[in-house]
C-alpha cells in the first residue's frame, strides 16, 4: 500500500513564471549593476578603418569613447540653453552636468548608468518642472536618457534591453501620476524612439553573436580539416613504408630461411649466419608494423609487448658481434632497476650508437660502458677508426638527433664527437631521481671499483 503526499503550498504555473521573470530581471539589471566594466578600444582592422592613414588608425580605436564624450557635451549644452526663465542661470550648468553624468557612466558601468539616468530624470523633472515638453523628461534629460539606454543596451544582452524599455515605460507612466503633473500618454515619444533604438541595437548584438558563433565553428572546422589532412598524410606515409620496406624485409627473411637448403652440406657457421639474418629481418618487420600502426592513426594503441631494457643488452651485443663488430661491455656500480623510460632509452641509445659504428666504421672495435652512479645512469660508447677496405655507409645524422631527443626528454646530458684516435665517442648521463627497486646508490668513487667486464 502506497501513499501519495503533496506539498502544502504547491506553486502555480503563474507563480513560477513570475518568479522566473523576476530572477531574469535581477540577473540582468540588479546583480552587480555597478560593476566596473570599462569600454574596450575598438578594433582597427575593419574594412573602413584599415583604409585610413597609418598615423590616424591607432586613434580610431577610441572612437566609441569620443562619441560618448561628444554626446555628453551636447547634453550639457542643451540643458544649459533650454533652462530659460525657469531655472536660475547659475544652476543651469549643474543641471547639464547631472544630465550628462549617466552618459559618461556608460564608459565604465553600463548597467549602473541606466539606473543613474532614471535618478537624473526624476531630479531634473522636479527642478525643471516648468520646462518639461515631454513629461517627465526635460529636453536635456530626454536626449541624455535616450543616449544612455542605447549605449547601455549595446553592452548588454538583448533581454536586458527589453527590461530597460519596460522600466522606462513604467517610469514615464508612474512619475506623472505620483507628482500629479502631465498625462501618462506623454511618455509615448520616448517609448517609440527608445523602442526603435533598442530594436536596432538588439539586431546588431544578435548579428555580432551569430558572427562569433560562426567564426568559432569555422575555427573548429579548420582544426578538424587539418587533423583529417594530417591523418591522410600519415596513412600515405605508412602505405609507402609498408610497400617499400616491408616487402624487401620479407624477401630477405624468406631468402635467408631458404638459403641453407640451396647449398649442399652447408657449414654450421653459415646456417647460424642465415638464421641470424632471418631473426633480424623478422624483428625489423615486427617493429615496422608497430611504427606503422602509430603512423596510421592518431589514437592507435600499441599492443602490449615487453620493451627492451638494459637486462637485454647482452642479446644486443651478441647480435652485433655476429654481424662482425667486436664489442666489449663494462658495467660499473651496483646494478639496480631503473624507471622503464630510462631503461628503454638507454637500450635504444646503445643500439643506435652500435648501429652507427657498423655503418660508419666497418671493421672497427667498440666498447660499451654502463655506469650506475649516484643520481643517475652513465653511458659511454666508443669505437675506433674504420679499418679494412670496406667503405663506410653515408648517413643523414638522424641517429645522433634521435639520441639527443631521447636524452633531452629525460632531462639528461649528451656529448658526441670524434676522438683523438680518429674514432667516435657518445657519452650520455641520464639523471634518476630517488631510489628505484630498493637498491642502494653508491658514490662515484665506489662505483668505479666494482667493474664487470663481458
């Protein structure tokens, strides 16, 4: 069994609508009405301003401020000249300043200027009660109020302009009734002119907002177009890499696998060499597919696969030795587990340095030193000068650049250059913050005494 309960005082739709209207009025014209909102300079890249001389163009940014100031000066002069016999001459200037104050306030506090215009209208209606052509506005107050509301509407939302017109209508009807002067119908000239002015301003504001929305949408579209173009270019590059490199690497792997069967009684060394060639080709194809997956798609997720670390360094050196490079490894310091990024970068740097030795210094011997020191990891790869009749392969320098990028990513230091003996040396230090894997760091002096050679 269920019970249905209702609120004791349910709100009617009329009450909710009235409450919503009041909330919108409070947000538009009451909350932070006198907040400081200075008028920003005008843009000088418009179709008209940019055709002006270069000396004048910077000053055109303050054209709106000059227009407001001119209107305020006109209001002061109009109020002073129309006071006539009804006002003491010494007070006409004060009345003009009172009428012009709301106009000037639109430069800094546009919503507050609207309420100041209502207060100035009431004050001038009482002081200049004998010269009201359109009650309750004197001639100067009429121009001041019309300009103030127009300027304020240009800097607010369209709904606020509607509220200003309704409040103006209420003031024009209520003040004559309260003061017992004039007829409420005399508010119609102000209501009509203000409605036309606010309509023009509202259309201008709506058009400007629409242009901003269209401009923002065009920027988003341009970004999406650039991303699509980039993805198409990356796909094209991936396709070319696959067609050019993958095909030849596959042929190398197949031929290396079939080569021992084409030779009668091949020696074990030859079979081992062909097996190594095939393994290297297959590994290269695997790495190529992973790189192509990254190039083809911006959100590609690489498959989970163990990344090489310094623990895999012996396999790399064995592979290099089988390719004909004599290399020795020296490890100093307490071997400890380092962050995965440091392990991978160190492995790739040694791999690239040895590859450069194979290409640029054929027949030369190389040495690899890995130093676990206090605060980081040191790497040093040195090769002797090229020997024999094999010509070095030309290079574009991308290997050194890649190593520098890896070291810079880890905030390390790297030096690379020719040695005095004519060889080449790559020295890297990668900082490691904190202790990894619970291993204790050793001082550099102690690390030198625990060398291991392989």
